[in-house]
């Protein structure tokens, strides 16, 4: 069964001097969030950016995909700590991505964990949406 999620943004002004607000998500999980060009290309100063939201989506999607893959392989994780970093270059877009995961998976060998993490990168829908990013690195290790 397909699901739809939505977000709404109101932007005022030009790109450099303007600003916007991401409305409260229909789920109520976040918002309103302020966004601006400066928060995207310089310092956040309490505002978010599309890339920060993409990083959050990527980290959570990857963690879910890895958790599912490990459990289906007979190795349910006790804990996965995942972070994602995306690098935005004005004029080019997202040029780099880094996924870092540290996992506590009883009985699993490091090589098997790394293979499961690499598989999760391929099967995570957000990773697929970011397939055009030229430089993606995975740093996976057991704790």
C-alpha cells in the first residue's frame, strides 16, 4: 500500500535576501521551521536547510533498512546509531554524502555487518533518491 507525505513552504523575497517557513507537517511531528539561503550556504543561525532535512531523512531511512535486513538475516540489532551528512555546493547541489553507523548486533562478525550496511544503502529508498550524488561514503562498524 502506497503512502503519501507532504510538506508546505511559504517563501518571501528573492533567494539571497528572502526567507521561508516550512509549515507544521500534517503529522504534527515537526514545524514550523524557518529556512533561508544563508542557513543553506553559510551558517544555520537557528534555521534549517533542505540538506539538513535530507540528512535526517537519509539517516532514518538507512537505519530502518539496515535494521530490517539484519533481522531478516537472523541478526536483529540491539541498537543502531546512524548519522548522515550531505555536502551542498552552491551552483552544483549535493556533491557528497556520508553515512555513519555504529551497531550493536550480538553474534555478528564485522565483515557481515559491513555487507549488511552496504546492502541497506542500496535498498534504502532515500539512498535511491540520492543516486545522483557523485560521492557517497559508508562508514559501518560494530560497537
